[in-house]
C-alpha cells in the first residue's frame, strides 16, 4: 500500500468503516511510514477533541407536552389536525429530534453485541500492534493514558490471580477514543476495552461471537468489554475481578 492509498483510507479506518484485511494493511503502512503515522495521530487528536467538546444538544423541557397540546387543539378545530401548520411544524421538529438523538443514544448503549470491540480485538492479534505502551507495571500503563483520553481508566494488577498485564493502547469504540488494556492468561490474550457512557451500573453479561467470548458490564460511568478466546468461565472470573477493584 502506498501513501496516497493510505491517506485516502485514514478517515474510514479511524471511523471503523474498513473491512478487516484493508484495516490491517493500513495499520502496517502506518507503522512504517512517518508521514502517514503523523496524519493518523492528528486525526486521533481531532477525534479526542470532538469527544471532549461535549457537543450533545438536549431539547427544551416540555416539547412533548406542547406537541400533545397542539394536537388536541387541532382535533377540536374544523381543520383536521394533521393539516394545521402549527402541528406540522411541531411534528417536523419532533421528527428531527428523534432522528438526531436516537443514533446518539444507540452509540451510548452498552450492548455486548457491539461489533467494534470484536473487530478491534481481531486487528490487535493480526497486525502485530497489540500495545502502544508495553509494560507489566500498572504504574507505567495507567499514567500513559492520561492526556490521551478524556477519562482515566483503572489498570488493576491481577498477576496474583494469573492474569498478567501486558500493556495498553488507544482504540476507537463507537467512533470515540477508548482504552484497550491488554492481559495474558497462559497463551490467551485478553483485550479489556474501556469507554465512558451515560448508563447505570450493570453486572457482567457474557456472550459468544464468532468463536470469541465477550463479557461486558458498566460501572461508575464507564463501559467495559473483556474479549478473548479464553474459555467463558475464566473470562467471567477475570471480569468479576476487574469489576471488584
């Protein structure tokens, strides 16, 4: 892959829109090209700035009440309510808000079916880019994330329980910067993805996707996904250890 091809694919790569093979080719090019690597870092920085800008917009209170009142007034009049200009305007505004906020909400849900985490896990195994900061010391890995993310993920030391810290890296989950904390259990790699959410705490829930086990939970405004080919019982044990710290 040459630089022009890589530059054309950088934005869809960051947005998670590429297939696995193309994404791996882009990662390999970035690893060996200083110019494209710098552009990739600039795009990541822009994504972080957008995520930290908190551009979410909330509709004013009482919108639904006003829509309902307009509908009642229209029904009481001679003109059918669906033809009244005020009702049409309110309905149009409500529809626009639904279209705007439903995708945002879906992006914030903690569904364990989220494809991003599995694709990220597979890429990390195939592209020889498992960690940005290789270390088994939590006091090295945790500070590395500071300034690179809008939140500070915890990096628990679970070596006594047989889960050895390998390092960490930056990832994109739901098109927003996220942390990937990497552990090793015998020959099995565990990617622990962490991203901020606006959700209540929830217990670990497990599922299997394409032969890989995924355990997801929410705690303290953060969503966690543990992904590995490790057996489901051990991965659940890992998730419970992380959640209990």
